[in-house]
C-alpha cells in the first residue's frame, strides 16, 4: 500500500480596493481562487486609496471587507498594510501565487521588485478581464 501524503493547496493572494462590487470583481476573485485553492484577499485601507486614487472609496474599509466576505469566494479577507509598498502581509501569509487584475500594471511591477529583493518564490499571474468592456468601480461611482 502506497503512503499518500495529501498536499495542501497553494495559497493565492489578491490585492485591491474592491469598492462597489461588480461582475468584474467576481470574475477576478473566482479565477484567482482557481489558481491554487485557498484565496486571501487584501483590501486597501481608506487612506491608501486616497493616496493612490486621490479620492476616498464610496464604501468604508469595514463595508468593503463585509461585502467581499458576503460573496463567499475568498477564504480570508484582510485589510492591507498601513504603509504603501511595505508588503508585510506577504511574508506573514506566504502565498505561492499573487493574482493581479489586467489593470494592475503598477502594482505588478512593484510586487515583482519586492519579490526579487526579498528572494521570495512567488509567481505573479494576471487574470484576464471579465469581458471586452472594462468594468471599474470608478465608472459605477460616477453614476451615483
């Protein structure tokens, strides 16, 4: 009889604001989860969103986390670091894969640099958009 060792599914991490959840978010998160089995979603803090996007999100951090948990796609939803680019969550959670949205080019470059500097074995994988039409929370927010 062969000794069967069960392998733990790889941890996948995804970063984002996730304001005004839409089908593009659901597509992104569902496909990110398929990459490894366990998905941890890191939600940007309100002050981080203000710094990066020059405006506060429509929903607070607490509400955005609650909305993501209600989707029941992610295994864990956590708030991001206090300092932009510190990436303390990465060595703490130790993902094997970081899923990135098609529109997260700047984040992709920053993460690749961090991964090289820290000599981490993490693969960055881009998720294709939900449809040809780009969905963004900023478009939804402009209609409010």
